[in-house]
C-alpha cells in the first residue's frame, strides 16, 4: 500500500489519462471525478477505473482529444454532443448554460449523446443541488439486465440520482441493479465471490462467481420493479437524449467494440418559496427515528474522514496505472 493525499490522487489520475492520449480538458475532468469517488469511499469508481479509462483512450473507445459541442436548441433545453469523449468533459461543457437556463426558465433539461460512463451519477446531482436547484439525473449503460422472465440483457444498470438543495439537502443515488456492475468487477479482480443475490449466470441461475455473473446478467433491484426503473432511465438517457440504446452499446470494460455512445439526461428545477420548509420537515421525519439516516450519509462520513486521512492505494493498482 502507498499513501496518497487527495491532491496526489488527482495528479496521478490526470497524468495517467493524459499519458494515454487525452487532452488536458478530458484528463482533468476524469481526475476530478476520480478524487470525488475516492473521497467518498467509492473505490469501484475511483482509481480502480483509471486503467480502464486509459485503455479505452488508447484503443479508441474514448476519443481522447474530443471537444464537446453545446447547442441551446430551446430556451430550456441544452444538447451536448460528447463527440465520443469522456462524459464528464461533455457535462462540464454544457453545465453553466444548463444552470442559467434553470434560473431563467424555472425548469430546464440537458441531454448528452455520443457519451460514455459518467462515473458516480450522484456527484452530478449534488453539483446541481449546490447551485441551489433540485437535480434529477439519468444515465444509461451497456445492457446487463434481462427483462422479467427473460435471460438476454436489454438495459444496463441504469442509475438515476436526485440532488436536493438546501441546508437539509441530500442526494439519492441508486441503480436499477442490486449493485453496480463495477462492484462485481472489483470482486473479480480480487478473486472474491459475490453475493448470489447480485447476478445470474447465462442460464439465468443465481451465481456467486463474478466471472459467470459478468457473462450472464445483473439482478434488478426489487425484481420486476427494478427493471421498470431501468426502463424509465433508458427512455430518458437514451431515447430522449438520442443516444445509443444499452442493448446496442459496447461494454464499459475491455477493448471490444467502438465507442459506447451512451447518454445522460439532467433535469433541473428552481425551487419555490415553500420548498425548503417541506424538505426540512421531510428530513426531520427521517432522522428523528433512531437508527434511520438520510440517503448519502455514509458517503458524507467517508468524505470527512478521507479528506483528512487521504487514501491507501494497493501497489498492484499503482502498477496497472503506471502501465497505461
């Protein structure tokens, strides 16, 4: 293990992605996202993903020198073409126009197409909330969840996130699957079994083997209801955003296929005068119960601790990053 401060984590990620062939804008967006994931204790989306990002720049699944195009197609609609670069850079490119549209119109949407994995979706929702708006975010992913009664994946893990502004604000961030696919990938790399409730093999049977799970399908959270949530996300982040459907997108891992060209959809709302009081009452009804907590509290606790302590990075991961 090697100890890193968060500033060193950011520099490590930036150098790795830049060395792989990304321009400074693309590399910086990934470096910042890597720090956010590490400081919240979300290892699966932090430095662990940097070798995958670098590999995808080198093999062409991500266009490292992409310059996103932003179009304001209507006063309340921002459309961003990521040009097959990193999603984070595309989101950054349209973000200020998006916030301005929310402020002026009361409600606005930003869609991104020809995009890629946007990392921890909750971080984008939190960014909207920090600007004072209620943010609702969707992102689709390569197919990994089969419909109820079927075996062939049609939709991805397809997260959605909600960022709630204000002193009592919080972030909801959850996917259509029981766990994120990256959690299974982490178990695969560490040669650990997975919980059999997480995924199915190619025959549709529950499995604790991460290798069999990655060849099969992910378990939807809440059964058919989870598939419905994922389908909703697919409608917003792929159909509405005019991005590639998960069933047609190349994987977010490995070199197979070209750019995934998946999408994101962000909707922002300017709260009215009575919003804050109602959020406070809602939050109080939750935290006043012994043992109950608001969504995202664990991440906040990790953030406070890791900002002070830094992170321990396995040497084997450092070697993988250095070999990008």
